[in-house]
């Protein structure tokens, strides 16, 4: 490191321009072209800066303690790091407007499990739905061991419990567009004043209001990253044989199948399928596994 170099953390990222926090201040930085192409930094990254330039230039990304990553959009297999250096993932879905799709939730959970990150599930906008209809939909996730928070910014339901779950942690909020991630953060921490968008009535899908990502330092020894709403979430380099480990409710049965190389699809003597038939594993979760297994099997050879 030269005399002109210093370190800081990326708290905002847009294209090839980053806002880096150094101590109590921030500075706008460019990202060195070679670095941007080979190993682009992400929100949450600690980086090395060369301040002899105007604006300063990010020259290196320091080692990460964790990442949340997906397969980048497009036909060329590439990794897209959504956020770096977080402790837990807060997956936010809406109880209504837009309607929750558990298959998409399962993708978020598998990606987080593969990256070895703790997960909390938030079911937001509970003021728009019936508790009797929504809670059974998410009961399998509670049974699998995931903390599930039912929240509403309008009524205040679940906000204090969620706030406590964020204390002392570096978290990232993820989820589809329009589920109310930014408005939920505004309700949790008045004064943030994050930009909030409206759900498109024509398509029932949220408009993107968070671009690139934003890391927010909070007063309770916590920080939270707010990401852009995602309409697709491709798996990144998860071997098909490792996918069962990304379903917590499968783990007690792994190693109990008749065949050691069981794919848990249609093999005789499979402990997983037997647990599905007995009701110990939720059938919808198992259906998600079979679809994700097919995707991983098809894409793994390209990786």
C-alpha cells in the first residue's frame, strides 16, 4: 500500500461509481477499469483506494467474510455478488400486492444457505391479508427452522421483533420488487427516508426504486443493506449433489437412503421421498427441490 492509499467500505454503488465510507465521512470513487471487469466490488465490500486521483480510485477489494451471490442475468455464466460482508439475510415477501410465490422464496433460501448465511423471512403488508390464509402458507418454513416475521408498517405489527433481530448484525434485505423493503426499513427506523415506489397495477409487479444497492449504518450497532428488487434469481455454481443440504428439513434424513448416491427423486428406498409421503417434509418444498435440482443438473456442465 502506498502513501496515497487508504481503506473504506462501499455503502452505495451505481454502475462504476461507488460511495465509500472512511471513518465518519464519505467520498465518491471511481472503480479501476481492470478491477471492474475482473472482480467488480459490491456494496459492503472493504476496499483499497488510491487518493492521488481526483476522484479517488478503488484499486483492490479486501478479503470478504461472506457474500450473497446469484448467477448474473444473460446467457454467459457469471457471478453477481449482491452484497458482501453481511451476517444474515432478511428475505422479504408481501402477504398481498404482489401475491407471494413460495417457489421464488425457496430460491432465495437456497442461495443464502449455499453462501452459509443465516436467514430471517419477513411476510410484509399483513394489513392487506388474512392471518388465517397467510400463516399456513409459511408454516413449513417455520417448521424447517426459519424465523418468520409477520409485519405491517401501517399497524406496526411485528416491527419491534424484527428490529430486535437486526440489532448488532450486518443484514441485507432482499426480495422481489414491490414487497415494501424500503418502506419497511423506513418504518423500522424513522428518519431513513428511503425512496419508495408504487406497485404497478397493470402487472402486479413492483417498479425498481433501489438501484445498485445501499448500505445503511444504524444506531443500534447494526447495519443493513437494501438491494434492488429481483425478478429472477439464478443459482450460481451449486453442484446438484449439494443442493439437498440447502434444505434444512432434508438434513436429518441425508445418509439414510438405500443408495449413497441417491438424488432424492425417484430412487427406491429414498428417505427424503418417504418423509414427503409421511408429511414430515412439505410437498411444496420438495417440488421446489426437484425443479431446482433439474436446473442445477442442466447448468452445472457449463460451469
